[in-house]
């Protein structure tokens, strides 16, 4: 019997090629999108799950004020925590992410951006498998170094890397003691080289509690240890940091974050580990469900309207003794067969599209074709979609009266037509929401790109000061650059707009409480190079010998929070209580500029001269970029001959801040297009059915003098009603959803009626084009052909 049902199902599939193609194409696209999103979600929720001890591993967070948390601590925390909480903490590991120049015996060198400085327990706490070496001892020797498999291949080719000697930053010799498997894509920690933290134990900075330079991970003894540890943190802070708190006026605290929560935790650009966004995950899941629903609706609609064609088949089967439940299972089986065909095609389509999808996501998805979740998902889709899409048509078809069916007097009735229109409304509601979302995101990204930021981001090259050679020769490097005719100015500072700006505490004149502000340490060319506007007072100047130690600039927001107008702020005293006791005087106020992301509100900023130089900003003359870059490279090679030049442009830095949002826009645009395409496939099928059903009526109307435009209007009117209703119903939902999304931005584009008008126009235009194509063909048909059988 089952074999017979399969034969009948396959014959029906091949007999009605247009309807079968629409169903298979719609389901194939829907299942492909779902499979793509399923792989993405699997990746997102598998992050750090490969660590065996993950349930007991926590990252210690530093707390400022009531809720501000950062993941970085200084080196003294880890040993102090281990001593003060021996019953709660079984193991502590510090991890400092940095970069370094690795030089081989043949003098070839590599600038490694993913270099970790870690305690010797790194490979016992975390489950990064070692291909060679003992996890317990690879970092015990201060001269040991661990390379990933890919890095070892890059350095030594096919030679055995174990025991090979390399030099890091031209200062220390290391011997390869271990080879680690390449870090999986679903890891928050990403490294290529690991060296022991013990090499820095005698450095002066390693004993300072105020630094923010490393992560501190702890492995707790049991589940109850987390509560006891949190309860003991205030005592720990009082013991070790009371003097620092009294000096800075800032209250510190500690918290712990389970490792399983790190990936989706709230974060800033300051945190160098990989992070995800649960909002994106929920958006993806919603899109997958909505697109699959659209495809299922197509199947239900087209299968139901085909019921009349199969009514005599059903009637004959019932007369021959077929039971209703047998017919139900037959039609559901046909639905499952069609879904199975679509699944096979979807897998093939996924294999073709996966490289482009990975590029769109920005990382490589791993497809585990040998793992059960993928096949379990496909089996679930086949069964669920097969039943969901096939259940209603099956019950409709199996309920036909055999007498009415065999007489050819069967009608689907008004209820069936109402349901079909209702399903079309649902389809286009989803399409309108997706299109509106795409338009709003595009509008916001255009707004972000075109908004005046208060600084000049054009023609500015940024070079990181990330090695000792460049730091030691930074002034000669600057002088070499200033001598170039294509360079207008050069500034060295602690950070650039779009990067991270430290939060420091200040004692300010006229303020009883501690004043908190972002800080940028910059030289006398800072304002000129970034094109900032002085609105009160003056800029730093070499004409004033005291400016280096006694002057600061503040932005408008800082002056306002201090309780002054820009003019009143000039001359007021301010001191950075986290760095030194120098009393500095505000000599100038700059207009607010968006040194942070546009997702964050404007914050107070204090700019002061200092030797804390981390980046060089080089302002070029317009049109001289190509000519200047080789000269900049030559100057860099002179200042830091062993290090390769790594530069980027300031406007690129700005774009990277919104990279995730741009990806959202692209993905949503593609998925919106697919949703509309699938919905229009269904609408095309309904138009075909309507045109075929009313063919004789069209012939009569043409004979009686109706024009082509009248007939097109007649056929299109009923089909476009659900589209109009869907647009009216979905626009308020779309407005609410996008208003919530825009809350992520402190500066956002207004969402006015033009957005919704454009969205409605796009949907309506596509729907009209789809329906009109079939309607025009029907209207142009020779009426003799349709009336010949009368």
C-alpha cells in the first residue's frame, strides 16, 4: 500500500509541473534558510562548550560604581584571590592578550597579533588539546612556548617544531614545548602563540593593582563556592585596595561571570574576546520560522485549490472502499515526499551557498555532516513541515462527498476562499515586516555614515605603537613624517575616535564628589590632526612651557557636568587622581565630538598631554594617499626595522564599529527578498488558478466587448485585497519592532511615514507585477479557445 501511495504521489508531483515547481522551489528556499540559520545557532550556542571544566570556570570582573563592569584586572589579583579564598578557588589563571614579533633562527620574523601571556595552568584549566607536550608542564618553564598547529606549520614547515628556538620581541629566547590544536571557531579565547606569564613576575607593572591588562579566570571547588566568593569580595577589596580607593575616590568591586555566559554578556570594544548577540540569534530564529511559514502556506493554498482536480480521484477511491483515514495518510505522505525532495535540494543548495554565507557572517561555520543534530534537524523539518503543510489539504480532500465529487458538482465554498485569503494576508504581513525592517536598518546605517561626528576622519592613517622599537623612536618617527610634503600633521595619543577611552576619576574645582570622565592622552597636535573645534580658551601650545604638566582640554559635556559654561570652565583646576597629584588647569574647551560609537551617549572627555602613546594619527593632504603610504612605510622601517607596518585608516575604524549592524542589514535584505519571492510564488499560483477557473468568463467578456485592462483589473482586484489588508495590519507591528531596534543607538534616524509608504509601495508593486503577469496573459488569450467547448 505504501509503495502504491508513493507511486501516486510521484505521478501527481510530475503531472502538475507548475504547482509542483512552486511548492518545491518555495520549500527548498525556506528549508535552505532554516538550515543556514540552524547552523549559525548551533555555532552560537556551542561557544566554549568544549571545555570539560566549563561549569566551574568563572571570569573575575572589576566593578566600578553600581553596575559598570570591565573584564580586565591587574596581575596581583589572581595570586591574592588564590591565597584569600583557598576553600572556594581550586585554580587561577591569568590571560593577557597582546602581540609580539616572533623571530626564527633564519632571521625570518612574524608579527603575531594573537599572542597570549598565560599562567602555567592554562592548558589544564581550558580544554585546548595539545598534539605534542604535556598540558601540566608546557608553560612551567619560563622559556617554554606553545604554538598552534597552523602557526607551527607556518614557522617550520614539515620540520618537527618541538625543541626549536624562537625569539619574541628581540628580547627573550623561547623553546617550543608544545603544539596545540588550532583553536576552534566556537571559542571566546583565540590564540596562535602562548608564552608563560612568569617571565613578567619581576616587572614593576606586574605588581600594580590599578592596571587593566589581563583576564583572571578561576575554577571553583563546587557550586556553592560562587556565593561564598561573592560574599567575600568586599572584604578582599578592603584588604588590598582600600588605599587605592581612598586615593582615587572611586569605589571598586568584584564580580564573577560563568564562562558559559561570557559569549553573550554585555560588552564593549575594550573586551578582546569573541562575543555574540542574543538579539541577533532571536532575529535569525524569527526569520527562519517566518520564511518556512510562508513556504508552508504556499503548499497549503495550492494543494487546497487543486482539490477540485482530484475530487473525482477521491470520490472513486471512496466508492471502492477507501477509508477517510487512509486518504488522510495518503495526502500527508505526498506532502512528506515533496518536503523530502525539497530537503535534498536544500542540502545541495546549502553546500553551494556556504562560502558566501560564511563571508556574510564574518566567520567560518563548521558543518558537522557526521553529527546527529544536522540530520535530526532535517528529519524534524521533513516530518513537521510535511504534517504542517499537508494536514489541512489532506483533511479537506478526504472529506469530499463521493457522489458530489463523481458528478463534478463539488465546490470548495466561501470558507475555503476566506481561509486562502487569510493565509495570503499572513504571508504578506511577514513580507511587509521584513521589508520595513530592511529599509529602517539601511536608513539608520546611512544616517550613521552621513552624520557629522565633530572630527575629520578623512585622509587619516592610524599606526599602532605596539612594539618597543617604535615607542622608543616615536619622536624621530613623528619628525620623519612631518618632513614629508604629503603630511599636514601628526599626533600621538592613547586612543583614536571609535576606539576605547579609559574612564578615570578627577578632583575638580567646585566639585565635592569625584568627577568621572573619559580620558585621552594626546600631544599638542591632537586638536589639529583630528580637526576638533575649540569653542572656548585655546589649544595646547609650545609657546606655553607649562602646558605639558599643567594644562588640559575638556569637551563641552565635561564642562557642563562640572557646572560651567565653556567660557566659565577656562582656568578651573582639575587633577587626575588615578595617575598623579598634578594640579592641571583647563586652558580650552572643544566642541563635543563622537569619540565613542553612536550607540553610546556623549560622555565627558578630558584631554591631557602624557607619554601614554599607543597610536600615531597621520593627516595627509587630499589626493596624496597613494604617494604617501610608501614614504610612511620607509619611515616606519627606519624607526622599527624588525616589525612590519600595520596601518589602517580612521574612516575604516569608524566602519568597523558598525560592522555587525551592516551585516544585519545585508542578511535581513537577502532574507526579506527571499520571503517576498516565496510569497509571490504563492500569489502567482493563485493567479494561475483564478485565471484558469475563470477562462470561459474571460472569453465571454471579451466577446461582449471588455477591454484587456478591464479584464486585468477584474482578475487582480480579488487577489490584491489580501495584500492591502496585510500591509495595513503589519505596518504598526513593523514600526514597534524597528523602534525597539533603534533603541540600541543613542543617535538614530527618525522613522516617519515615508518609510512605511516606501515599504507598502515595494510590496504592492511586486504583488501587482506578479498578478498582472498572469492576468495579462489570460486577458490576451483568444476567446475562441476558451469558448470552443461550449
